[in-house]
């Protein structure tokens, strides 16, 4: 692996940043070790961004919203990184080319950086790589990081656990159904944004806003922030300033009352715990005695000759 110029990366050199991300995404143990040393050196330069998670069902206009929002932020003097996460399928939304054709105008901006999710299989899966890529983008001076979930389901929980502000995009549809978005996702949301509020859908979007405001009031939120419901049209570039205004207010309030720092600390602790569990499982599976004994114990459990707990304990004791 080529040596990465950390000074160039810290000055915002996109080539150095891309090389550093490639190193972080590598599955080779030697690269992984090199990547962790690099991240440790860069840690003092990280943490200065606001990390925003964006999700929504297919067809809600996520790509258009992210492009319009990104261009708006760049016009405000921000540097924007867009990362896509899809734990369910490494192929969907996958190639860099695919992401850049989806956000053609944004990808041409010198203050924008777009990166799709890597494939799975490495320690921690996609979420691990995205977390580390966020740190690299922060070290390179990006002050707004947009993390897009391409999949629906588990990826929302993954992303909500690594961002400061989690936004769910919705369609103008005033029906009672939650558009395939689970109640649990609603409880994670800091904001619902009704996109495509334009043309014939304006009245419907207003009804949808009222409907979701009532729904959000029924959900219990344990923080200082009351989740907001807004509407916008990414296509017509309307309401985008209000979305950023809301996120800025959240950022100011969360910073002033310590919630911002607390949330990041909690996320890091939970992530460390998850990695400990994964590393132990990996070490266990690599142990020759465990590999030999495991199939025999599995058969005993299947036949009802021993309990799953006793079988698990025997394997753990081999460590």
C-alpha cells in the first residue's frame, strides 16, 4: 500500500483522502493495522463536523434531495461529504460511477466529496468502514457529512447510531399508513421532511405534515429536542434553507446543553463494545480446538444431549 501523505489529507487533498479511505476499506490485516495507526494520528483533527443521517423509502427522491441540499450547503461556504451505506447489499447504489451519475452536479463541486459504501465482509461490516471514513473526511476539513442509507431496515439503525442528526424523508401521502417506515425508525428520527411538496402535491404535503406532527406527538422522545416535521421540494429547491435552519438550531441547542458531546461519547462506547464482541467471536472461530469441538457440540445440542449454554461455555473455556 502506498504511503499516505497525512499533511496533504489534512489540507483537504482529495487524492490523499481517497487513498486513506481505500486503506481503511481494505480487508488485509496489515492494511487494517496501518489504517488504525493512521486514524489514531488523525483523531485530534476529527470531530468538527455535523453528521447527518438521511433515509427514506425508494422513490422518495433521496438523491435529488441530497444533491440540492449539498449544493445549498456549499453555497453557504460549507464543505460537504456524502457517504452511502447499504449493509443489506454491497451492490445496490454501489459503484462510485453510480453515485456520481446520481448526483452529477454535486460531484463536480470542488467542495464536495462523494463515496459509496464498501462491500461487507470486513470486521464491523459496512458500519465500521463508514465510521472510519467519516473521521477521515473530518480530518480533511469537511464540516457537513451526509450519510445516506440505501437499504431499508437494519441500515437505518446502523446509521442512526453513528450520526448527530437523523432525518427521514417522506412522500406527500396523507394516508394513515407510515409508508413502509417502521415505528422504531420514527422514534429514531430527529426530523421528518416531506419531499416533493410541489405542483399538485402541495395541499397533500400540507395534510401529510399535519398528520405526521400529530403522530410524532404520540411518540416518546427522551431528549431535549422535539422532532420537527417540515416540507420541501428538492426539485424546485424550495424549503431547503428551512431544513438547514432546523439542523443548525438543533446543533446549537445540543452543543449548549452538552447533548452533542454526550451522544458521540455514548456512540463510541457502544461501538467499542460491539467490536469487542466481534473480535472475541473471531478469535474463538480461529482457535483450532474450538473448530474441532464445535461440530460435535452442535450435534449434541441438536440431539438434546446437552444444553446450548453448557456447549457454549465449553467452547469459551478453550480460550
